[in-house]
């Protein structure tokens, strides 16, 4: 389990990303580029919980607590290396009741056990991050199943601070679309779009 407090989050996927990135980088100081692949383990019908294998090795799970205007409020409930703790196994069992997750001693074992029960998506992320005064921001290039999209994301414990930043950057008219939603969205990484591509 994690002691991290809940935080407000906003993520968008702009088409004309370059203009937004220019404003973002003039306003905020970003660090070096980093890259990793996260593996999302999406449970059918569940949009309130977002489990993933961070870097393919550490189980993380966030729970959505609600919304505040444009923002979503998420609680990072689990950040657990393998072998998984009993509370993490209990949460997985609740998400995937037809799978014996208790025997999953490694990330590979967990992925094999969830095959067919979860929507398993590998997302390669290349991003630059900003962290200052309680605000975290990132400019990310995300790739999944051969499709690439740019994303701008922000998180902060203070909803008012985050809302003000989003308006100052001219992003208030954009939809807030977290990774779990983006991976299901046919216009981004969703299966419907990929299945349509395969028919031609």
C-alpha cells in the first residue's frame, strides 16, 4: 500500500500539440527526457480503478475518487514490487474474481494469469517532467500498438492551483482523458479503431 495522498489530475491529447507545448515550456521548467514502458491491466467495465505494471515490474493501482470541474481526483492506493503483499493480492482478486492472482509471484506470471480476463496494453512513454510548488506536469509521447499520440498532463493536491494552471495554459476547453480512457478511445488507442484497421 502507499501513503501518498489523493491528488487532482488533468490529462489531454491535443491534435495541434506543438503550440501548446510552446506555451507550456515557456511557463514551466522541464527536466531531461526519460523513457519507460508501462503495462496497463484494465478490468472490463471498471473505469474507477487503474492498475498497471510500472516499468513492467512494480504493480501500481490508482482509484478515482470523483471529479472537481475539469479535474479528476485519484488516490494512488498501491505501489508494490513483487512478490505482492496480501493487500495488493486482495485488491487484484476483487478486480479479477475469476483469476487466481494469489499464485502470481512475478510480473510475467501475473500477465499470463490475466490473459483473457484483462485488457493488457503496453504503453511506451517518452516524457519530460516539471515539478515545483506542488505542481507536477509532463509532456509525453505515448506509443501503443503502433499508434503514437502526444499528451500533456498535470497533477496537484490543490484543485484550485491546478485549475488555474490549466486555464492559464489555454487547455480548459480540452477533455480530461486519463490513460485508461485513452486506451479504450477508438480515436486514440482503442480496440475498435485497431480492429477496423485490420479489416482493410
